[in-house]
C-alpha cells in the first residue's frame, strides 16, 4: 500500500488500474480495512478486470493508517474528508463511490458535502439504518475495550470483538471510532442525494435495515436484496458484484474509458 498525509494522519491506500479509466473509490466498513473488505473478497480484482480504476483506502484508525484515540477524529464528515483528500491527491475530479456499512454512511456524507465529486453511489450493508439507526452499539464499544474477550457475552459485541482480534485491529482506536461514526442522516438529507444510487443489503442482515426503505427516500435510488446473506457474508456475494457492475455500466463517467 502507498500512503498520503491528511489532517496529521498517514492514510494507506491502493490504486489499481490505468489513470484513464473510470475511477471508483471504495470505502470500507467499521473494524475492517481495504484488504479485508475489498481485496480478499475479490472486489478490486472484479472491478479492475471490468475496466475500472479502483482506489481503496484504510480509514483513519483502521488497517495500516494512523490511529487516534480521540472520538472527535472519527465523525463521518472528517472521514469523508479523507476520501476527498485522496481524490485530490490522485488528481481524480469525479468518481463512482462504493461504501460498505460504516463506509456507506461515510459515502453519503461525501455525496452531501462534495456532490460534484461523486458520479454514482453504491451503499452496501446499510439501508434505512442510515436514518433510523442500527441498534445499540454501546455493547460493541464495551466488548472492544474488555481486557478479557471471554467476558464478552453480548452477541453483536462478541462478533465484532472476534472480528477485530482476527484482523489485528487497534481495539482502542475502534472504540473511539464507534462512539462518533454512527451519526445519523435525516430524511431531508437523504432526499438531497441526487446521484444514481444502488442500495444493497442482505436479506439476513440484522444490522443494516431495509434497502428499499432507504431507496424510497432518495430521488434516484434503487434497492437490491442480497439473498440469504447476513451483514458479514454480503460483502463478497457474487450476485452483489454482478448487480454492482450492471449499475456502474448504466451510469458512466463521460469522457473516460472503461
């Protein structure tokens, strides 16, 4: 991975594919990384082979990027700022943007704060939960902070604690992130996102909420149900990849090759 610096953070990123192809920026989810969310499930390979310049980065506090233990560093607005700074760093004026879970939320803030930089959006793993919330996540922060993982009994807390341990994440940084990164968007804000948008959520996902309910709040959005998949398994689903490629082909960036 390569690094660039923004707001005192060293942000790790990958940039795959020729510069003259349509760019797509991938924004990963909470406690994940570009490797876990996009490389290992095959997204970068799929998108690059389909003719896209594929850019992915590790959020501040995640993966190989710099860590902070200050919750104020992890608002969706500031993390969206990292994404825009990366586009600036690479000289990309406009891109398709795809986010998963927390990354979908950050993508929405990016589209609201910098609409001219976003050609289209794909929200994965987060539907109406972007507006209504995704349940009580305080037990997750507690699970991440627990000295002994054996003391964690909350099911969702145990799931994310195990995931964080498996990926070698900085649990203290993640605990700081989760306290401020869950900022909700209003119905009016969703209505202001006018870019073509695909909302894709697994039918067994108990975190993201309904894809169709979120899509109905937006003027140019459509929903896709990832059949039989939960929040973790939806990421690499082949039907999701197929639908995402179809969606991207329908909304090209004019003047660029694919």
